[in-house]
């Protein structure tokens, strides 16, 4: 099964992916990780699309998506999770990533992108108060 965890920067996609991985056998890809599959970027992309299409129930693939352009890589039957956080939390987490400094242009960019996935069609929308057991129940159907 292919599981896409979709959300803005610093909403907790990696944390959720690792929690899911601790409950089910899964391989995690993020953003443009697929470029490691081949030296040629075009071949790497095609190989990655094939990997996504061939995701089986025996081994889950979790794909973390921050950029809208990567949504086009998802096959029709992908289980899509949109993960959200409030803008204050996102800024605090990003500031930690930046070693305590959040430059104003970056802060403004986060504000502009905030909510960009709120209306995206998905199987499950999660905020910070999710239960991993409930998420697994939804995934397993």
C-alpha cells in the first residue's frame, strides 16, 4: 500500500511516518529522495513512479510530500493523509531547525503557504491530537 503524508513544512510528517513505520513494515521516501535511485534524474523519476505504482500490501511505502508538484506522482489508489498544524507551531519548529533564527522572509513564506492543503481531497485529515492506533485502523481499512 502506498501512503502519502502531505503537509506544509514542520507539521510533523516525518514523526507520523516513523510512528506508522513502527506499526507496519514500511519504506519511507521524502520529497526528491527518488533522485538517489539513478544518476539520471529523468530515469530516477520514472523508476520512482514505478515503485509507487507497485506498492503492495506486504510492504507499505510512505511518501512525505511538502511540495504540490509531487502530488502528481501519486497513483489513483494512494491512501492520502493531510497533516496540519497551526502557524505558530510551524514557525516554532522551523525556528528550531534554523538554530533559533527564523529570518523574516522565511517567516512570511511560511505564512503564505499556511493552509495550502486544507482543501485537498484525502482519506484522512489530521491535526496534532491524532492517535496512532486510530491512524493505523484507517490505513488498514
